[in-house]
C-alpha cells in the first residue's frame, strides 16, 4: 500500500462535526467533474490511491477513469462496502422487497422467498458473496488491489460475535478478485484479536487514530499499545479528528506511531491536499533522519 491514501468523505457531504461544512461540500461537488478535478490535484501531489465508498456516483467516476486509461494508468481504487446510506435510502423509496429486487440477482431472490428464513439462514454467506459482486460491478477494469468492509458492518459483526462472516469476506475477495481484504473499524483492539483467532495473519485494518482519541473505542492508550504489540498493516483515518486538531500537530503525532503503513485523508482544495501530503512526507523524513 502507498503511504498516503485519498478519501471521499468531502465528495458526499460527510463531516462528523459541522453541518455547515457538509452543505458547502455538497454544493461544491454536485458535479462529477468537480470530483475528477480534485482527484487530479491528489495525483499531482503524488497520491495515486483513492479509497472510496460504493456510492452510486462513484460509478460515474470509474467510467471517466476507464475512458482515460493513459492518464490514470497508475491509479488505484480501494472500494469500501457496503455504502449503508444507499441501501437505507432504497428501503425508504422502494421498500424492503423493492430493494432486494434492485440489488440482489433474480434467481437468488426467488429462491430466498421460496425457502424463507431457513434458506436465508443456510446461505447467508452466499448472499454476502452476491452482494460483494453487485458492489464490485462499477469497478470493472479498475485496479482494486484492496477491498474494504465498511465499519458499520465490521463493527456490527464484531458486536454480534459473527466472526465467520469476517473470515469469509477475507477469503472471498482473495479468491474472486485476487485482492486483499481490508477492514474498517472503530474498535481496532477487538478486531485484531478476532482476526488473529480466525487465522488471518497480518491483516489490513483502517481505523480512527488521532491524538485526542476521537472515535477510538477503548481510548488512545489502548490503541498505542495495540500498534506496538500486534502484527497488522494499519491505516490511520480521521487523523485530524474532523478538524479538532491542527494538521501539523495531528500528522506529527500519527507519523510518529509504529505500525502505521498508510495515512488516509480527504480534502476539498488543491492547497489542502498538497499541504497535507507535504507534512506527512516531512515528518516521515524527520523520523528517518533521527
């Protein structure tokens, strides 16, 4: 994985602290070309990996990338699935049955209704595989070396003790897409324990890691201990704690931690993208020089 990854929260009006910023971003990125221009700024800053949800508009971005193979020859996307809001909105608009018809292949849907709950209980892993395939259709022809399970599902499965689905996700993306599985979580210490018990070695885990403990279940000290003592490939996200920490202070802290292979951030402007990338490289170089 590259050291610096570019995220997509700003494109879809996700801000964990400010509704006003969300509205501003929603207006700024209402056009797909605005997203492409920002991705181009990231590429010009030396960032060639885009970590994004499976939001419907990402399909448009993938199509633009496919149409410009020379320009995006070295560009990679890390899909993060499922995009929960997409399914929640579909249920609101189409109902549960309508949503299933929209996103689940017909033959499987018919069998599910015939077999009822018994069928669903028996073949929930098969349903998971079909839903992964559905989400991955938009990325056809795109380099997707890592495929992530979103924290809303990862942490739900952790809470329910359903580690078999986490293990099955890991196995399926490797078998079907020749990709590595990644897991996004708000509970890094518990997830690494569960994955180790399931036989997954050196997993890729993306989690909130920041100086103030924002969205870090168990707190900063437990995370720092986990980073020191466990074997996994860590990706730090929400390093600025949604703006609660200055970029310089936040990145100096994260760059100084062990076992952080990549840092994920999102930004709306060319200047912020270049500033963040420059700070990460500066602190990395200072650590090497010590």
